C-alpha cells in the first residue's frame, strides 16, 4: 500500500505543529513547512 504525497505532507505538517507547540527550534519548524510545500507541489507521487 503506497502512501500519497498528500498524506506524507500532512504528516510533516503535523510534525511541524507539534514542534511549534513544544517551542522547539524555529528553523526546524520552517524546514518542515518548506518540505510540506515542496511535496505538495511535486508533479509525481513519492
């Protein structure tokens, strides 16, 4: 069973939310958010 890019992006988005709630490194949060945008904009599935 393959996981779609939308599902992967949602997981990364949730990780960013959790890191933000915990007050972790803001640069890591930004990196996760950038990964979400990149994955969503990819033309193919992963």
